[in-house]
């Protein structure tokens, strides 16, 4: 499935056909320290055991499934970002998190990770990426999107290990509302899609 947005953003499901584009976004380190976007999908022990190449192989297996593990966002034909998304049940570590555990039983499309390719960071495109991802999620049948962004204290920057979930200000710009704040820098946000 592919969805075109005004401003030349296109969202395409990750598959073996566009795996090279995923690698281009993630870089040779696989995102943050060999993650390959497996952080929320594995226990900490499993994640550390297969960090790097093992995580890459695990994500490549997920890319072969009918339900994709996420989407690649393109500006024109250039891959600029990756978003890991799906039902909350796809992210066991997210479910076990004392900070980000389920607020309620509402079925949501969990936006677990937004990873912007290095050359495109700081470009101000995160809100447009989130909006495009929400359009994709709605077309895939989801009715609510849920995000877990960070909101650093004034004058502070989010670290690479926490910024992977996106910035609260970018979610607010595209119609997300805060529904909980389990920690002062960690809102849980939702947007109705239909």
C-alpha cells in the first residue's frame, strides 16, 4: 500500500522489495546502536543478545509478513524516514513498560518509532511525516493512532535513545491530544483517524 501526501511525501509499507531503502534510512549502524527498530519488539535480553546483525535479520523476517512492521516515508523518491507501527500487541516491550503501558483497552495503531534519516534531521518535517503515517494508518483500517513522544524540559534536547518515539510538539501540530502523562517528559497522545 502506498499513500501520497501533498508536499511530495509518500508512505510505503516495508517489504523485501524496498528493504534497501529501509537500510538507507537506518544507516550502517541500524538506527541507534544496532537497533534496526527491534527495541519495542524484544525483551532487553533478546535485544542485547542479537544487537546489530541479529536485529537486522529479525526485522528482515518481519518485512516478509503480510502485515508490515512499519512504513518508509519518501520525499519525492528519496527515503527520508521510517515509522514502526501496528497494533500495540506487536510491541511486547511497550506493553510491559511501566511508563508506556496500556492506558485502557482501546484498540490503537501504536506509532512506536519515528526514525528520520540523518541528513533530514532538523528539517522540521516530523509533523508532516506523522500526518502522512496517520493517513496511511486510516487507509489500513485503524481508527485511532497512539504515540509515545518525548517532551524535553525547556532548553533541553532529547537524546537519540529517547527521540526515536518522536517529539510531542510534532504530534500536537497534527491533531494529537495528550491522554496521559506517566512521566513529566513522556506524554501519551492519541488522534482519531476516522
